[in-house]
């Protein structure tokens, strides 16, 4: 049976927590990755980490249901293998995709954190803080994520309401730089995604 490396496992956990999708395909499961063409370099980075387990990258026009316009996307998926069934069992329930209860035990490394943030995170435009868009998860799941961030990475974050019954994870400025320092070695492998990071030197220059 094919084995995953620790790095591959952690990347998959971050990606599935973010924009990745696990689907059943016959007896086994596969993981699907889909990014806009603007994030092609990021998708290629994921592919290179998982190339021995994946189909080739392809390109497709995807219809945006919000404005009915088509956009070019880059996509790939893993092969359908027994090793991916674990991720379906971890994240998927009758209610859809949810955060696993044992997140503190399994979500351990900077590559997991970086992949999740690059999928779902963003800098605030009005201050030196970060958001991770966890709107699709219920509050109880988001609290599991807050616990994981604190226990495994020393990041104190909180929930910030953006709509009724919808919250995002908010990482305040005193923690945001520490968060970025954890994931910088990973993000440096993907130069096109550095725009999501805070730059301490630039910020200090602007404040001088």
C-alpha cells in the first residue's frame, strides 16, 4: 500500500480544512484541488508535493454563479486510493464537511497551517491583523480551531462576527506577525502568495 509522508499528510489536512474537497470515487476516495489561474503557482506547488499520488494538472473554464461569468481555473486531483479514505472519514459527516474533533492531535506543522491560511486567509486592509474565513463551519468547530492554534502554535485568536450566525477567525496584530513568521518558510516557496503575509520591516518603516 502507498504511504504518505508526514509533509504530504499535513498539506492534505491544511488543504481539506481550506478549499480542498474529498470525494468518494468507487471503493476509495480522492482529493480535489481547484484554484483560479491567478493562483496557478500555488496549485503547482501543491501538485509537486503530491505528484506521485496525483493525476496531471488540467485547465478548465468555471462558471461563477454569482455573476454568471466564466473564469479559467487550474485543477488536479489525487488518484482514488485507500489512503485517502481516512481524510473523508475525518472531515465528512451527514451534515457535510466539519472540523475533526481531534484537530489538536493531528494538525501539527507549519505546512498544514500555511496551506489552510493560503486557501482561506487574508490580511486586513485597515490594520496589521489577519482573518481566516471559517464562515462555513459552525461555532463549535471554530472553537476547535482556536484551541488548535493556541495549543499547537501559540497563537491566541478569537472569533469575529461578520454576519448573523457567521464568524471568521480573527488574529490580532500582536499575534499576526508571529503567525506569519511560522509560515514564512513555506510561503517563500510560493512567491506569488507572499501578498497574504504581513511584512514587519515594511510596517515599521511606515510607522516611523
